């Protein structure tokens, strides 16, 4: 039996969800602040995510693109409910049309919602690779399912008998991807699965992500590789200084970026080697930096005076959202 059919068999959603196109996962106005205690027990707080919103439908791949340190991994942790104690989260999370409470997050974590973590350190150092993958399989014939998946991702039977320290970086990544592939998860969050891989392994990983979606899973693909995002995603959510500045359909990334609505998204597009390779000057505000107006204002080619004075809100536009006064 083809592995995609195995995947599909358990991923039928209630008809109501398909009919009215309720997103499988939805986050609205998420903010994340860390409380920190400085000398003398004075409390200070650092805001890392300011206002993040996103919807993912069944079988859809949404890439979340943002620079290093922009809060992408923390966003994943917030969805899974695995943030450290000193984190305060606000905003609405919904899964399959229902509020995703802390209790629900605990219940769904590793089951309906699965994470491909950014670091391969997430593997259990004391458990053989094959066993780790088998441990998330709910059906019978765990070992043969695991071996079939390993074969699919280019891992030998022998790799199944290895401990994480015996695996190369690329092999460990494949083990993590296998875990998501065998899981019953409806939503897979892949946190930067491609950095550090050679071109072949990178292309393969991207291919597996596509396979996961073809099998009916919804994917949140976190990356700073905009080329990878454009290769697989249906939609791209651009994350800047803790905010979604634009969510655009993949078809909007074309030409000189005329269909893109936010100047930051256009700048990312035009900085690609196949386009004009135009670098963007300056850098993102740091977490905790006070931002009164638009977070992109200091680097924006079309900014006017009021852009520095009040923050723009997300506007719904056909096929996406954008946070810019000029859009
Ligand atoms: N426990 C914490 N307390 C305070 N600040 C934190 C904590 N964890 C992370 N941060 C800060 O939050 C910011 C966002 O971190 P995060 O790991 O989410 O970034 P990222 O977008 O995933 O980056 P990368 O692309 O490098 O993985 C960083 O500046 C980091 O220093
Ligand atoms: Ni990260």
C-alpha cells in the first residue's frame, strides 16, 4: 500500500470543516512577552511577538518567513503550549474550529499537532532511531511501517538500530521528518527543517513536506529560506519584528513583486538572486525595542511622517492580509 494512502486513511476531517472551509488552525492577534527579573528583583518585560495572525486550512502549506531571532520558534512553542514559565501569551488560538486552550494543547501535542523541531537535539539520546519513530505509531505493525517510512526518506534498516549520536546531521533530520510522517497529526509545524543540509538533502526535505500535505496534513513551514518557502508553500506569511506584515498567495510572488502589498515582502522578493539581488539596508528592531509606529518604517522606501507615529493594523485584502498604511 502506498504510504500516502496510509497517511490519508486517518486524516478525514468532519464534513462540516470541509464544507464551510473552517481553517484547521487559526491564530489571531498573538502576542508573547517574557517577564524577566533584573537585579534587586525589579521585573522587566520583553515583547517578542507583537501581533501575529494566521489561518491554515486542511492540506495547505503555509510558510512563515522571518529573519533570525524574529520569534518564529517561539511562535511554534506558543502553538504547542511549551513556552517557558516566564512567558505571557495573549491572543486566540483555534484548532478545528474550537478554542485551543492549554488543556487542549496538552492533549493534542504530539498527536493532532506535531512538531519537527529546529534542533536535532530533540531526539531522545537513549532510544534507537527506529524505536523513536515507532513510539508515535498507533497502528499495528509498527516496525514495518517505520521501516517503510525510513526507506521512503532514504534511511536504511540499519539506521533504525542506531542511537542519535551515531547518526549524521542529515540522518537525524530524516528521523525527525519520519516521526511527523508516521504521526496521526493533522497539523505539522516544521521549524527550519532545511538549514545545514546539502542541496540534495534540502530538496528531499522539501519534497517530504509536500508529501505530508498531499497526504492531507496541514503544514506550518517555518523558515528563513524564502526560496524554499516559495517552492512548496500555498501561502507565505511574512514575519517582521514579531508581527505578520503580509500574508500573500504564492502566485503573488512574480515579476517585480507588483502583486505583493508590503514593502518588506517586495524587498525580500527583489533580494533573491534570480531577481535583482537588491539588498535591504538596516536591520529589524530588536525584541523589546519600543516601536511607536510601523516596525518597518526606518527601512521603508515609501514611509511618510505618520508611519513613525502610529502602528498600522492588519487589513484584509483579496487572498491575504497586509499591515501597511499605503496598501
Ligand atoms: N526564554 C526567553 N527569555 C527571553 N527572551 C527569549 C527567550 N527565548 C527566546 N528569547 C528571544 O526571543 C527572540 C526570538 O527567538 P526565536 O528562537 O523564536 O527566533 P527565531 O525566529 O526562531 O530565530 P532563528 O531563525 O534563529 O531560529 C530572540 O531574540 C531570543 O533571544
Ligand atoms: Ni528558530
